């Protein structure tokens, strides 16, 4: 079976732009981490139940791959799809840390959608896969598109490729599980200060290297101060930028 890479991402910047119902809207630059990825493949099995083989710390119902499967099945009503996963397991070699702001679960889900679509020749376009992915999680569409760098806006569903050279990053992840909802809750209750459309447009037009050279980590990511407030045990790391809601830090090599 062909093996597929599910790459991690970092947020070069992450700025809150407002609210939409129960969600915060954002303007962010996602960039692929070239040398950090999970590997996914299919292999035959005997039991008919949907099976994921890999080092996961959640039950199958909470796994993003399983959620992607259920949404894909609902969207396609494909007997070929359900029959295939009665005889094949999804295998994952996990390298991206969980609860780390690196998008590992979202990348796994997106990669599962893409590899299933290709393997079973379901004929879905990238827009259709992105729409299905958005029902799994806000970051999934970025990984569905497969861009190296992109501006991500709305609640994560609007993905626009940003043409720039990929940066090599050093990434470290403290041994601390951070809850994204908790960080957003702290931001909303204590630090809420969304930027306007003009400022967001300036961020989205600026190359990633220029962002990292001109802003402090706190200026680049609105959720960094919120994570520090919500998790006093999170230690600041001078010269390192903060990805997503954390807990990972990164810097150019």
C-alpha cells in the first residue's frame, strides 16, 4: 500500500478578527513543517469494525480520522467506501505531538480524506473534500488543499495559498496538554481585542520571514498571552514563537 505523509503546521501569525456565533474568526498564516509528519497507510484486517492502528490517546469515536470517515460516508453514501473499511485498517505512525498547536489531528483527518478519495477513486474534488473536512475541524481544510503556506481566515474554512519559500523550523513541544477551548475562553474573557480588516489585510500580505523578523511572539499570536494566562505552568521561551493555542514553540533554523 502507498504511504501518505500528514505534515504538521505552525502559525506564523494568528490574529483574532471577531466572533461568529460560538466561534472566534481569525486571520492566520499556516506554514507546513517540512520534517515533522505522521505517516498513514491502509492494510488488510479481519474484523469488520472500523479500525485505526496507531499510538493515540483517545477513543475511536473522538479520533479525527474516524470523524472524517463518518462525514465522508454521509456525504458519498458509498458502499465501496464502507466495504473497503470492513476489510482494511487505517494505520498511523504518529510523530506529531497531540494537543500541541501543530495540527496533527487535523492533518491526519485531511490526509485520510485525500488518500481514501484517491485509493477508492471516489471522484471528489478538493473543494468537496475541504467542505467535508471542515465538519471535522476548523484546521482540516488547510491540510486538504496541501499548500505549503496559506492565509487562513473565517473560522478556518477560507484557505488562500500564499506564494513564498518554505522555511525550515526548529520545533519544541513542552510536556503540557493545552485545551484549545480553554485558551479561547481565557482570551474572550480577559484579552478580547480583535483587529480590523485593514490590519488583517496587512498581515496577510506580509511574507512570513518579515513577520518573524519584525514582531515579538506575543505580537504575532493573540493566543500566546491567553495560553500563558490560562496555564501559569507554561514557561515563556525567549526568541521562540508560539504555534496556534500551543503548547509548541518554533523558530527558523
